[in-house]
C-alpha cells in the first residue's frame, strides 16, 4: 500500500526479489522445490529436497534484500515474520 496499484514500489521490489530468488534456485541449483501461488499474490515456496549451499545462500540473500526494504520503508508497508518449519 505504499503506492497505487501498479505503482507500489515496495510490492514491486519484494516481488522482484522473490521471483529472482526462485528463478535462481531453479537455474543455478539441483534443489527440488514446490511453489503454490494464489490469486491474491501470495507465493508459498517449499524445498522438497535438502537445500544445497547455493540454495541456502540464495535464500539468505533474499532475506537480506527484504530486510533492507523493511528498514527503508518500515512496518507500515512491509512486515517481516520468520517461521521455522
């Protein structure tokens, strides 16, 4: 909700980071995973095999990027929760 639909730079930045991470894991690793996307824009990503070092590094990079966006724009526009499963 930083900007109008189609102009929301926070949403766009997070979406870009997430999609780049998924594409990088798919193209740069042998790790198997599942993706579930719904109509509201929520994407669930789940490793179906043990992540290798590259896969883990790519996820850590995603976290760094998202936390950076959060630090720039705050809780009003982006909330970050960690849940270990």
